[in-house]
């Protein structure tokens, strides 16, 4: 039987990322009992204090254990904190030595959504891949430059150190762990009962590119704003550098440092974001959308769109169009 320790973070937290894995893993135990088998998991909430209140008193959780108790665990699940992420890491520093000691003793560690910030603060994923919610990706990269952030992925597995993408995609990681610890059959069963898309591995279709402006380089911000207002035009790097009164080499270096993208990558992402918005809200066909954002090569546009979003333009419109009402089969 695997001993599962779900942390109850200090400060505010996304309660669903505590209750959700507890519910799904508990259901596995129920399914196994129904088959006359032993439960697979012993699931406990672990906190700094016995009782924690969240969402201004709306939820109260009672921990099974606190850190001052002496026990071993097999898997630590780190739920998503809520609010200021730098502050969340500081509030949960007391967990870090405990996580490191448990890992040294053989425990695996899984972060859910923004729980990746607490996992990364342990240093365990330095030099390794880690996923998190795309909304927190830029701050994560700035706070933990030694970690290989893979913002497009839903699941990472780095030899017993796991992470998941944003929001409810943590359920995909829970299914992955069920398949690993119990069986593929059980993971599929849970996917059907809880109606989770077990095959999803990318969160790229859900990303909204907002431009990385959380920096203090004002000339680069000026260039970003110019790109975002003139994305349909042919933008030359030399012209953008001149706009900022910088040499091309210095401009490109500072742009990459400030935004984590090359100039060309940034222009592409702005264009594709505009294309996504058009596919969602207009009735223009794919070629019309392509021309409106400044592309003329159909194959190149479709290839770039799929590389950035994970799906084709047509598939994106089918899923996210705001103009086509949902229809139920008669």
C-alpha cells in the first residue's frame, strides 16, 4: 500500500487541488475493495497545523498529520497555492526540509499546477523539466532559472519528481500516477468515471499569450507595444532597434533577456494570438484570418499555428468558436 501525503499549504490555496486528488485516489481504493482486493493507497493530509481555513472561512480542512510527527511517506503531493506566488513560497518554507528529507528517504514528489513553485523552491528539479500553469510561467522562469520550464506540457516525470500543467489538468497527472502505481485498467476506469481526457499531454491550446512585460527595460516595452499594434505589417528587426535607439545586436540581446523570446518568436506569438482571437470571434475562413495577421504562405501559417497551439486552425475554431452555438444531438 502506497502512503500518499497531500500537503495542506500555509496561506491561501486552491482547495480543489487538495480535495480533487484525495477524491480520485480514494475512489481507486473503493473500486479495489469492490473487486475484493486490498486498497492501493493510504491517503493523508499533512499540514503545519491540525486545522486550516481557506477562502475567508468558506473551507476548513483537518489534517491527519503535522510535520512534527515522525512518519515516512511514499508520495508527496503539493497542491496549488493561491495569491502572490513569491509570498506563497515564503509561507511554505517550513515544508521544504521535510520534503527534502522524505525524498532522500525514497519518497516521490508531485506538484499540481502552481504547486510547482513550492517544488522548485526545494531545488529538486534544478536542471530538470517542470510544468506549471501557463499564467505563472513567466514568473516561474524568473524565480527559478535553473529549472527547465516546459510550459506547454501537462505532465512531466523526472525519475519520481512529477509536475502538472494548469488548473484541472492536475487530474491528468493523478491518472498517470494511478496507472503507474495500480494499472492502466484502473486509470482508464477513473478517467471514465470522472470524465477526464486521459490522453491529453499538452496545454498549448489553452495558453493566452499576453506578452512578457514584467520587466523594467522601457525601450523593449516600447518595441513590444509597437509589435502588438502593428503585427500585420512586415516588421524588420533593424527598424525595431532604431525605434528604441539601440544597435541591432544590443536590441536583440536585451529583447531576449526581457521577454525570454527572440524578436522573431515574439512577433510570431503575437500574430498567432491575433489569429486565435479571430478564429474564436469571426466567421472569416482560415485563409482570410491568415492574411489578416500578415501571413501569405498557407502551409507555413498552419505549421506555425499548430506548433504554438498544438492543434490546427480548423480544430481550434471547432473547439473555441464563440459564434457557433452548442448543439445537442436530437
